């Protein structure tokens, strides 16, 4: 009997279905927690960061850090490693969607139900109606974010699954039987081609890892150990980039041939490799939109990853979601002023380094900001070299603290 990759909407009796399947098939259940813990332990990465990459929306700084791509790559390698072992499993959770469709001895199942039924189930499990709706919405947004990141599709898209099981009011035993009956179909046998697809999944993931470590984010696929690299952003010298990508990929053993092509989206944006040693999570906070956008562009041209917001509330909200490492903060803004943003930011995240950049500050402001934990206090107009140097120093302090 083949293995199963099961992705379930929340409050669809998914735990009871998993227990029934596990008992009937006498096999082990692999959850997201198992995969995350192994990746965290093997690569010394905080579990919280991996969970954020799996379950939360893509960070505004991700284009500079490639953090989500790097974490997902390690999850792919872990899943491929498990698939390569001759054991029957039920893979359940977000990681189940990482298994390529070419791996044909895996039955891909979506367990789903109408939202109204899910609310009823959540209330039966002890939640209020309001809390049930909130949790369902939160989980659905997380699921859609995940499948959009991986495939550019919604989580309920039929093309992602071999079987969609609408739970409804049918007995649990019937749901389990329907899945097991589908497992007995001949196309799901573990053929040599399907085993090769697992090997190709691992090979593609290892090539992707090597490229990401060098700051290159391209689409990687493998077929019969032949590797295809697809560049989806335009570059001034495609031949030079292709040679560089090939040279990096050639360091991965087991490749028969490497081809680099222009992807379908090649003309829509500009390709840039990333330099991870440089600051990549710099938040600019200033109500002067044109000034801060120009500053952001000039810093990005120097490989400093920045994102701009235009008031204090936006800054504080983003600290919760995206965890910037450095903030360049104006003092005089409508609504919440910079000093209050500094105070609250340090309360929320003491590790964030905050550089004050103001054209109207006083000596008393300077003293207060430094007392509240500001890394530096600079006056407008600022020389870009001075600001870049200060950001580099703040970044070095952040990295020292993380180490």
C-alpha cells in the first residue's frame, strides 16, 4: 500500500481521520512538528523561524534575506530523505505539499468541508462561534499563503491533490475507507519511475540549497538526474549568470547534465543575487514619503535591504510581523512621534537597533533617545556614506548578539 500525503482544513475531524488511517494501515504519522524539529536540530535554526516560514505570510524583507526559500529548501531535503527510506507513512500538514506529483506512490488527499460545518465542529470542540470563525480564517489565510508561495495557487485547488474528501456529515469510518480504497489503485504502486522521482526531488533540493547559499534564487527541477535551472527575472548578461549558476550546481554530486533557461516571467523584473553578509532587514520610518523612498532606493543599490513605512503605527505593526533588525527613525511625525516609537519598539523587541535620523531634534532629544536605547543619533541632511556606515555598525552589533 502506498504512503499518504494529507492536507486538511482545520476543524474537519482531521485528527480522528489520521488515527483511523494509522490504525488501519499500521503505519507511522509524520507531522509538521517532526519535520520542523529535525531541521531545527540538524541545522541549528530556531524552530520559531522555521514555523514562521511555514505558516506565516512572506516577510517584506524576504527579497533580501531569502529566508523563507532557505528554510523551505531544508524542509524539502528532510521530506525527500524520509521518502527515500522504504517505509509506509502518512505525511500530514503543510510539508505534505512539498512532495512532487511525479512521486506517484504517494496519495495526495485534501480533507475539506463547508465553512459552516467547520464552525459547528469547532464549537463542538469547545470554542465560541466568534473564536471558531477567527481560527478558521487565520488557518485558511496561512494555508493560502503557503500554496501561493509554492505554486501560485489556492490551497483548495484541485490540481494539487489526487483526491478531495468532503467530510460533511458522513461517518468517520466511511472517510477512512474512502482514502484506503483509493490507496489500492494500481497507478499508486511504487514503480522505479516513482523512486527516481524521489531521487530527483533530493537532487533538485541539494542544487537549490547550493545556489541559495550563494544568494541565487532560481527555479530548480530535476528529471532522471538532469537538472534544469529556470531564471525568472531578467539580467543584463544572461550568459555570465548561466555560467555562474552552472559552476555552483556542478559542485553537487549525481548530476548528469545542467541546463539554464529563461523562464516564463523572465521579462517582468530584474534579477539580483543576494549578499547575506550585508544588512537585509532595515526598516525606514519617516512621514516624508518621497525622501524615504529615495533613501530606500539608494540603500538598496548598495545591497542594503530596506522597507519603508510612513508612520509610527505602521512601524510597530511591522515589528510584530516581520522582525526587522535595524530601524532608521524620524523623530517628528504626525500622530505617534519618533520618541514614542523608539520606546515601544525597544519594549517589543530589545534586540532591534534604532538609528535616529532627524532634521528637528534638540540636544535634549538626543540625550533622551540614547537613554532609551537608540544606537545612534544623526541629523538631516545626512551623508549617505555616513548613514551606510552607521547601518553597517548596527548590523555588526545585531550579528554579534545573535552569535
